[in-house]
């Protein structure tokens, strides 16, 4: 009987760990992850550890019985299932295909396209179609209309594969920006070390907390609960897995030189890749000294890529420092990338006596990082230090030429209910304000404007606002 209970407990713990692993690629609130951690570590925690974890877990959705209007996942690219189904009907072919895999989509298109002589490298509708004589010579018993339908559809599948690949790439870089390489951790490795897994899952959730629309800086994701969970890890823990989400000196010193070198390579590759995508999306008309969004800018994509690049650069610098190799920055020292800022937030800063983030002046004075990384522009540590001094910044303490200075451990506070960065007291009101388009920078939906105005007047918004965008305000 005791053996059966132990076996059931182990099975239950593995299921909880599988949930925690699933959260790495999603956006669960730290409270909900803390609740899972308490259950995964049931019977293994000291009294103090349990008390600290309870500070977060008591606010979990499971205990409170309340929902959140905020998504628990990051947007996932839509696969090509619809296009595959249409092609299967039109060609009357059943081919095994993974509609969420761009390469599989292209292989599918090439396979069914063989009968009309369509290939991925000859898919131009004007230049590559066969005329009537060529179709007859190839033995095709198809009218021009039916042939064209098939040719167009295969072209759409090929285009879908390209779009899907790009969007999946952007999402992966987004995950690198907010959790490092934690989401790439295999399940079997994750469940092998319970203490390390619980820290990784909770700290990743803290790193994914949304930014609040405020004048203050972002809160340190390493809070008192993360500190307790990291403290449970010992010399026998999987520090390589921990380093995928927290690349700091206290973690890196636990790795071998070979592991630090591997991690340096991972961060370097992510930094270069995100820089290449930033290059393609840079608007030359943007004022680098203010970084205010211009009409037509895709600020969401730019900011996500900037987060990924800066996170990769921070990890790269940390690994260089751990290998005692920061002197390499005298050869090339690519700078940070600044996020695009909404005009109303910039005006709010100015209206309260503030100014543009001084880091923006450093970014504007240096060559764009993608030019430094591809060798078309020179930028050394000396250049970065000079730009930092001109902006009144310490280049090492602010993370321009060395890993950023360690911040104090944060005190846990419940995750606020946010609508485009604005804190709302009630999730039901938050859902209504989001549907209405309030705080989105776009026009509020007329049919919901009265309800939204009533919500604002009733005091459901609990954070400071630079302005409201309701009609008549």
C-alpha cells in the first residue's frame, strides 16, 4: 500500500512538472506557477520556504477562483491547415503533412504540384505557368481555369510557408527575449531535477510579467520567491538548465569553461540573428534621439526584437565576463537597441519634468548594432565609453560595456490586471476596456464607448494615466 502511494505521488509530481514545463512557452502568472511549485515540492519545503511561496500562491487563479482578462499565451502563428485542406480537395490527393511546419508545407506543395509541373522555384504566376500546348504535351487534361486554380493555390501555400517561418522565428526570438533559452529545455531533462525545474519555471514567469505604463523602471524579476527557490539548488543541481534562464555571475560560476563557451555561442547567435531582423525593420526616418513611433511603424515587432537583442547582448556580456574576455570589446562592442516609444508616453514624461531616457542618447551616438556586427561600421569599447560619458552614464554599471549591476531582490506583489499597460482593478472591466480599444492608441469602438466611459468614471483604473482616448475626453 505504501509503495502504491509513493508511486501515485511520483506520478502526480511528474504531471505537475509537466504543467510547469508547458508554462515555459506560455505566459502564466507567477502566482499560478507558484501554486504549482508548492504542489510539486509538497513535503520537501521548510516552514520558512512554504511561508514565502504562499505569498504568491494564495493569489493564484486556482485558489481565488477568478479569471484574468490577460492572455496566458503569446500569439502563435497560424499554420497552413486551411490551405492544405483546399489543395487536398482540389488535387484529390491525401498526403501526410504537418501544416505547422514550413518545410513540410513546401514538401507537400512540391509533391502535389508535380502533376502540373509546379515547383517552389518556379511559382511565378505570370512567368512560370504552362500554356495550352505545354499542358497538352505534359498530358494534362485540365482546362486553363482549373490549371490556374491549382497553380495559384500552390503559390499561396508556398507564400504561407514563408510567412509561417518568419512568424515562428519572431516568436522564438520573443521567447529568447523574455526567458532566455528556457523554453528549449527538453521535458525529460526538466523533470529530472525538481528544484532546478521549479526555479526555472517561476523565474521565467516573473520575467514574462507585462510592462506597466508608468514612469518608473521595470521591476526586478528576481524576487524573494525566486531567491528561495534558487537557494534550494545545490552543487548537484542542473546549473546548465538554470543558466538558460538566468545568466548571472552566481550561476555562471557553477558551469564549466566548456559550458560557458557553449552558452556564449548561443547568445552570440541570438544577438546576431535578432540584429539582422532589426536591420530589416529599421525606419530610416525615425529620430534616433527620441525613438518616438512614426505612422506605419510596426512598433510591436520592433520592440519584441529589441528585447530579444538586448537580452542576448546581456547574456553575451555576462559570458564574456565569466570567461575573463571582456577585452574583446575593444575590437567590437555593439551597443544596445532602444525600444520605440508611444508619443503620449513621451509627452507624459516631458509633462512631469522628465526627459528622454539618457540611454537613448548613447544609442543615437553609436552606429546601429547590425552594422557593427557585420563589420560595416566600427564601434569599440572606447567609443561606447565616450558616448556614455557624454550622456552622463557609467558605461559599466548601466550595462553598456559590462554585465549590468545586480539589483536588490524584489518583494513579491500580485500581478496587476493590465490593459495595454494600464492597471485595472477588475478583470471584467479590463476585458470590456480591451474590447472597446481603450488605451490601444486607436479609436474607441463607438458601440462600447459609453460603457468604457462609465468604467473609467467609476474608478476601475488604478494606475496613473497620461491621457484618455475616449470620445469627448
